[in-house]
């Protein structure tokens, strides 16, 4: 008689075990962990420290250095409540090599009693210069019996990203619990390619992770903090590959969606092109053809249109819009500010109204009756093209047949806002084509990282007649010279901008306020008409001031950075930017792009303050040396990092655990190719990587 076959059950994989299997994790704690993206045991193991604290050794008090966080031990020699601006409990601790003051602003009667003279303490905190020498404010401490001192930590102590109601010690305990339940079989190693092989070690993945959470006392701390330990490098490649895989999979999902076919109505488009008072550049013609070839297909276009300031992106968008409208469909153009949206409305009305095409307007600041009228036109389809701000993606806006979405300066919008607008195609049953425009050039390697799901088009040619802008950097001490320069330029019939970084005077910032500057300049330039524009004005006030400036009624426009993008006044040839050290390179480049749009030689004056940081000097030097937007973007990336270059709203949901786009950018071309290969050859491993590194956050990029 044969023996029955025994089935050996494999242990459940860690990503299938919820955090609630851990001791002490109930519903409320699970909700707090979810805020950190921690749903299962695998998530906990991959929630890696962002720094480490060394509590493995005691530092003699005589060896303490200012601003050094360390463990100390000693005897309380005195303790008293001191009354000054704030009441505090002050303890003087000695150890035979020196002394230090511990200061508590929040303390209980029990603490006061425990910290009385003669008590033995072990403390952890950062020593800072104070009124009595070095002091530690609110240190962590233990009172102990001299015969039984507490054991020192045997490993470096990890510090984690956390949330309200979840302390560092509690999070460490949960991660230690997760390790105690884990085995190598529950966390498979994923060997993904020769790229990872160069950073591979024979150490099992579970042991690598344990080392990174709790490094031994002799671990190379500086190497760990720089993300250069071999275990980290292996995981960084995994994480970047997972991120690329998620974006490439989004591209594949897009190919499965249905979009309206927008036929190329050659006659109308030819009529439109011939009516323009200028010739399209070869770059505009090439990019327009790329877009046209996309939107004649039934697959949703997702194209990022990059172009330097003044490269002519808007006319390319108009050609795409015309192709949709002549196919009896609707177009929505969304811009981040009222001023830019109003500028687009004026341009599109000027171009399309002669062809009998209606351009409608939707803003969050419209009156109820006007808004109701616009919503009705959008719903019945009589609004063929709708220009607006974020008001376009609100729930009450229902399109009759939306086929093309144009998003200008897309990094100003969150990804979910773009999703909401995309879902407005035929009640969510069809996906509109999307053209995403930016005048903030993005370095190729960074675009490859953040926009792997998009196709790219680049306008790399400026229209004929565009004037180079000479940039000069001048100290505030020469302000009178700059004012004379404005007087001279306006006397010759030209116009000027003066940009300030604040609307009102601030006690904390030294930047001149726009309102004060406008008043001061009016006193000194009595012969000029001076306007003031900023974000707090009502839309009609802003529109009125901009029209007056465009028509030449105003000689000088004092403004905040609301005029950063879209404003087009060819007669303006002088731009003064006050306190430019407060702005990023991309923003400075955008502001400079408001001049040089006519046939007159143009200038940009960067009027810096009394003190300049090294970073500020580097930015201003870059502005003086080059007007190439892509070169400026590369410099900006080095100075500020990828989060700032892409925009915090855009990258707010991209929280890398180990990878750093700035540090690891050199890997991106290989990782991009590796991810494409892995998705085709081993989709199962691709899915495991996405689950491991992105998990519940994968939807962040679905815009």
C-alpha cells in the first residue's frame, strides 16, 4: 500500500501578509502605517532609514563638540527650576572629564523628582552652545542604578520617515518584529540583469535589508549616508527599474484605450497657416506633423512638447486644436494662472474666430450667470474650444465630446488634476488625446526618468526675428543707474518690466515689495505711466492692466512673477528682476523670455541684494553666460535637484526609498533599456518589482 503524498506548503510571501499580523497593530495603527504606504510586511522591510544615529558608544563630556548628537553618561550634581522668559528645569551633569547642562522646558513633577541631585543618567541629544556653556535641550534619558547600567546599542540606530502618532521607537519595534517573522523563502531575490549584476553580492536579500536597517557598530557610516554601500547600490537599481517599469506599463495600458480619430482637414489648416503674419519654423512644422500623425489614430496621444521660451509652442497647439475642431470634436486648454489662460484665450480667439470657431472661457472667478452659460455651451457642444484654469476639471464641467486636452506648464498641476480632465471624454468612455506643453526645458536623462510613459517633441528652433537678450548682473547699490536706463528706453518709445518677488512688504524678507516699488518708481519717473500687476488683483483688473501695457498706454509694468509665462508684448525690450537670487534658474529664464520678442535689441538686468550665497552667485552667473534653456535646465538640476526642476506638485507622489535622481542619473539610460527588456521577457518579475518598490503608489503616474 502506497503512503499518502504529503503536501509541503510554502510560507506566504511577505507582501501578502498585512501589517495587522504584527503584535500590537490594530485598526488605528494600521491606518497610520498606511499614511506611510506601509500595508504589509514587505513594505516595512523596504521602508529604509534616511539616516543613522550612533548610540553604540559613550562620549566623555570633556570631548563633546557643539552640534554633535551623542550618548553621554554622568551624575546629576544640581537640578533647579529657573524662571526667565520661559520656565525651565535645569540639570547640571558631570562625569569626571567635564560637565554639561540639560534643559527641559516641558517637565512634570515626577521628572523633577527623578532628576534630583545624585541621580545617574544616560542621555542622548545634540549639544548646543547656551548661556551656561554646552547645553542639551530635552534629551532622551534613562535614570539607572550605578551597579546595573543599561546596555548600549549594538548597532547604529535607524531614523525613519514617520507620521503623527507613530514614534521612531514604535516604528523600529514593528520593523524588528517583521524581520523576526521573515525568512529568505518569503522574500525572493530578483536578479534582473547584467546592470544589477555589477552590484550583486552573495549575501541574501533579507540579510542585506537587515544590515541597512541595523548596521553594525563598525559599518561605514559615511558610505551609508551617501547611498554608496554595495547593498544600497543593488537596491537602487531595483527601485529605479521598478519605477521605469510602472511608467512603461502605463504606456502599454494607454495603447489599450480608445481615443477619437481626428482626421487631418488639410484645407482648413492650410487656410489657417496662410493667414498667419509669419512663417512656421521647420521645427514647428516637424512637431505639428508628429502630433497630427498621433491624433489621427484611435490610440490616445500622450505627448510632451518641450520648447524654449518663445519657440512658438502655442501655434503648434492651435494647429492640433484645429484638427480636432474640424473633426467636430471639442478641445480643452488648461493653464495654471488666470493671466496665462487669458493670454491663450486672446490668441486662440484672434486665430480661430475668423474661421468661424467659437473659443469659450471658464474660470473659477466667473459670476454665477456667466459660468452657468459657459457650462451649458460646453455640455451641448457649441463651445468648440474651451480655455480655462483648474476650473476645467471640476465635477460640474461636462463636455459634449472632448477629444483633445492641451495642458500648458503641466508641472504646475498635480497628476490627479490631469487625470480628472482626461476622464471627461464621452463620460469617461473614451480617452482624449493629451498634448502637454512646457517652456521649462527638462534635461533628457531627467525626462527619461519622470516621463517614460510619454512621447517627446522638442521645438529646438526660435522664430525668425527673435532678438537675443543681453543679461547683466548689477548690485542694488546701482539702482539709480537702472532707473535712468528705464527712462532712456521709454523715451525712445520702448517699454519695460520691473519684477519683484513679493506683493507686500514683509518683516522676514528683505525683497522689495511690488506695491512699494511701483510707488517709488512713479515718484522718480514722473513722466512715465506705470502699471502694477500681481496675483491678488481681480481677473478683470489684471486683464485691463495687461491690455493697457500691450497697447502702449503704460510705459513700465511693475509686476510679481505672475508675468513669468505667456505674456507677449513685442515692444518691451527691458526686463529688470529685483532680488533674482530668490528665484530658481528656470523661473529667471522664463521672466527673461518676456523681452526680446520684437525687432529691438533687448536687455535683462538682474538687480541682486546685499548678500549672495554661493548657490545664488552660480545661478546669476549661468544667466549671464547662456540663454540656452536646455543648458540652463542642466545647471538648474545640479543646483536644485530634480524635485525642484520638475515641480513639487509633479513629483509629490514620487517618494523614492533609496534612489536619488540627481545622484543616480547616470544609470537612467541603461535602466530605461533594461526595464523595456524585462517587461517583454519576464513580466512576472516586472510585476514583483513594481509590487515591492511602488505597490499601492503605482497609480501616482496615471495621468
